[in-house]
């Protein structure tokens, strides 16, 4: 009976051929996508225009020493520039903010209205992993969120496995936008 | 039933075992040694040892490609290399191809085709301007006249306001200094500074060499083939394990 059975090695050899083909194809595809260009979801100017209905004149908040300290408490470091631009129209303010996820900047558009977040959109995502934060299902959680006295968000968004650093970066930017709104 | 059949199969299995073993020996040896090193990375101090080899850093895309361009503003060297911008070998948080740099009232203005940064005396970024605030992108060049910043875009010069947020067309004749190929000694200094600053921890390099990803897809394929080879070797070994009937 043993002799009538297909030799195990033959089965393995055939299986390994398919496995090899599968892995090679999979890695070629995955490798190619990992080296791709940054994901541009929306141009910052298009975001401002679609959020505010126009592109208003640019304004900027130049952070004082004390304000820098608050920003440092939020981000864990200074913001990349001392002056942060914003655009206001119709009671809404749009901020284009950047924060590093793991190694690359995530460019994010945040609209604040009446001290609460009205919209969040990841505009340019440059990291190789964690792009799930750009999905609506994540950014929707930040809508209507405000800043508590301790500079924390009134509602913490749920973490995404494998995108923890990007989630943290976006949460920090939401806190920063709400803080900047108090400085205008 | 052919009485020679089991013997032939056994012989074939041994042949496969021998040749697969030979082919997989080196990669498996590397996997075993690197695995041990990674498990004891802290003990061996692999997290603190940094790799500065240009060959390795190129695999991590840490060494820019092509030729660097730059210009001298006062005693500062502003350089652009493969989409990255440097000030005296320190990377600036600007993206794009360097278009120009100019000193303006104690500040340094650096422009790429995509954006512009205004840096204070301590090289801190004061303000970053992009397509939302500039007269147009791509920026073609910048200049300073009568204490005001001029920006060229779409074959037209614009004069920016003191706060940089508004602009008007500038009809006058403007001379600007475009960046040129960086001199050999400056290029060498910049390359050395990049290599030193972007050094990778040895543990990270070993981890990526262990998984094969350091060498791109060929590395992954070799790692996978070695792993599959190990599975086949195990199966063949088990097959050869029973004692031969006398």
C-alpha cells in the first residue's frame, strides 16, 4: 500500500514549485508597491478650496516662547516652523499641518469650526506603512472633537494595528489645530 | 512490485538531500548566525554600533543620487541633491529641486521648485510657504531687491510683501543667482556629512540582511528559497531516517 502512495517528496516538490511562484510574485508586487511614490490624496490648495469654498488670504500665527512650550507638550517637540499658516472663511479655519509618523512627514488638512474639529483629511502620506489613517473610517472619528483643559482630545480615536505611529501623529495634529484655534 | 524500487527512491532522496543541502548551506548558515546575533543584539552592542558604509546606506536610499547643485550665500553653502536641501551639510525640512537662496534682513530664504523656507539666524525654520501662499509653482528663482523678496514663476517676477503672504507683479529687470554644480570639495564634505548623519544601527542592518530585504527582491527570494529548502530537507531527512532493511 505504501508503494502505491504518491511519494511525499514528489508532493513537496510540486507544492514547493507553486509556493515559490506564489512567494516570488507576491514579493515582487509587495516590493514594488513599497518603493512607490508618496500617496497624494489631495493637493493642499484643493483641500482649502473645497473646505472653505475659496482660498482666503494666508494668515499665520507666530508662536511665542510660552506658546512653543504648549506646542512642545502636545507634539513632544517643537513644530517644524515657528509661524503656522491658516486660512479662515465663513466661521471655519483650515490648517495644513505636518508631523512625522515614523520617519516621514504626514501632511494633513484640518478644519476647525467653533472650537471643534469639522474635518480632517490626510493630504500627503509619505510613510511606507500605516496609510490606513487616510481612510474616512479613521478621520471621521475626529469630527466634532474638542480640546479639554488638559490639552487632550474630548474623544480619543481608536488605534489601528500596524499604524500606531501614524494614528499618534494625526491625534497630535488634531490637538495642535484645536490649540492654534485658541490663539487666533 | 519491483524490489529495487524502495532502494532507488531512497537513493534519489539522498541525492536530493545532498544537493539541496549544499545549495542551502550558506544562506542557512547566515540565517542561523544572524538569528543568534539579533537575539543578543543588546549584549553584543549592535544597537549602538553604526554602519556608515556608502554601499549599505545606498541600499537604504540614504545617499542621494545624481550630482548636487548649490550656491554660496554670504558664508553659508546651500545645496540641493536629489530632491533634498542642505544648509552647510545640515538637511533642511524642504522638498524639491533647489532653485535659489538669498539673505534677507538677517534671515535666509531658500527656495525649491515646490516650496520656500525662511530661516532665522539660528537656522530655525520660521515660515514655510508652498503653492497655497506663493505666486505660483514651480518656483524658477528668487532674488532680493530693496529689502523685498522677489520670486519668479511662469516667466514672471513677483514682489512679496514684508510678511510674505501677498504679492504683486514686478515689472523691473531682475538678476538672480541660480544654483550651479557643487565644487568637488564641497560635494565630498556634503557626502561625508550625509553618510555620518544617516548611519544605520548595525542591528537594523543585520535584521534586514537576515530577512533578505536589504538586497531587495533577490534577497527575499533567496531567503524564501532557503526556508523552503529547509522544509524539503526536513522531509527528506525524515524519509531517510528509518533504518535500511538488511
